[in-house]
């Protein structure tokens, strides 16, 4: 399993060879892009798009153009996530949690799945060379199974894909329900990427994932004192030193039989 450190700081690609996970939007408005020193993957930013707008504001063509620019200037990425439609209740129905407002799409889970599959087909047809990965969406195991069937009916064999994203499990990843979803989808022989997985989730199902990412280091740092000597900021929520130390702690806390493969290129 490859563990990506999620960051909102695009210049980190030139500072470390640790696998990084970045939203495409962090590259879009940059005048100059830094060449990556190590592996990285690209998130489409779908959660933020649907949270704020209830729809995608970037067209598939715009997204493909962004990905081509990133590939050309930053370097080949491991993969880029498609513009999928998450199925969490907040994304669909809207609401406010911890001061964050979700406008809601007010569509059904089935419609989110249909749009997810349709988007992948469109992106793949536009840019088959860009390593854009499909994402499975749902809320419960039968819904994920239905999404898998939608891909199959569209002629996409997810078992042959080098990576398949598993969406809408971030808030469930440490629960028995989340573990059951991962287990059920892995049983189909899929090489899964777990979005937003933390320590407990990795301990439970990390052995079933091809890769995972986490940005938990930033919120962790926000509620703790800065590192010794870090006197220019009130916390280390944007600090690469803190992020690297957090990453080391997370990996060392995993069962020993999981650790050797985690950083294998």
C-alpha cells in the first residue's frame, strides 16, 4: 500500500520525495509550477465543489486541460481522480456541520452514481493517456455493488484498472460499516484507494487497500502547540515538519506486517 500525505501546499512537491496527494485546484492558478521530486496523485476536489455549489463548476474539458498542464510542468502523477459525485447525506441533502455549510445537490444516490460513471467515460474518452481513475460511489454495500454494475454495463472492467477510488467512506473509515464496505469491494479483486483514511481505518483495512491518503495531520496540528522553535506561526497546521513527523507516527503505529510495503515506490 502507498500512503499519500495530503497537503494544500503545492510547493511541497519540490521539498520531499514522500508520496503526496493534492487537489487539482491548488495548481490551477499558479503562474509557475514546481517539478515533483517524488510520487504524487491528484484529487479532483469534488467534495469541495459539491459542498459549495451543489454541482461541478469546472467542465470535464477544463479539468482535462488542468491535468495536462500539471502533467507537463509538475511531472507524471500516479493517477488523478475523476470528477465523481459523493453520496454522503450532507452532500445530497445539505446542512451545516461545525460551521461548514453544504448547499446540497438534492439528487438521489442513484443519480449521483449515474453521473459519476458518465463523467468517467467522458474523461477517459477525452484523455485516455492521463491516468484518470474511476471512483465507486454509494452509502451502503448494495449501493456500491450497484455502482460496480453500472461500470460493467458501460464496458468498464474495474478489475483491470490499476486503481479504483472508493468514495464516500472518509467519515466511515474507522467504523465497522466502513470496514465492511472496503472488505466487500476488495473481494471483487479491485485495487482500491481509500480517500481520507486515518490510523484506525488503516489498522482495520489497510491490508485491503492499494493506497490511501490523509490530511488529518493539519487538523491535528491546529489543536496543538507549535513544534519547538517554530515561533513564526501560532500552530503547525501548514507546516511540512509537523506533517512529516505525524506521518512517521501514523506509519509506525500500524501493525509491523503492514509497514514494510507502505513506502515502496
